[in-house]
């Protein structure tokens, strides 16, 4: 019989994959479109969450994606993880 801890691990939602996603945002100061980066996260329960326009630096999003890959994480908490991460890199 499985213990409560083993059941929680079995039932937990994992991050199966994440990748940077690029978009363009118009910058009035530069009078042109500039690339901005977000992240697409696929969870083991088949949910996909895309969070656009997180950073202008792709390398920040790549670091975030590496941290998230394989993590046990509910999609409901993704925004808090991103918020904490942005506090680290700024």
C-alpha cells in the first residue's frame, strides 16, 4: 500500500517541457518593434500555459525554463514562480 507521501508524488503535476516564446512589442522611445520573451509551459496533465512579455532578455527566460523543467508544480502557481524569478534577475 502506498504511503501518503508516495501518493502525493504520484498525483503531482509535473512540468513536462518549457520553451521561450518570442513576440514583438512596439517601443515608443525607439519608434520600432523590439523582441520580448515569454514562456510556454506544458504540464503532465496536458495543460499548456503561455505567459507572454516577461523579459526583453532571452537568456533570462532560458534560465527560468531550465529551473521549471521537471518541477512538480501546479499551473495555478506558475505566475508566483515567474514573479519570484523576476525579483532575482532585476
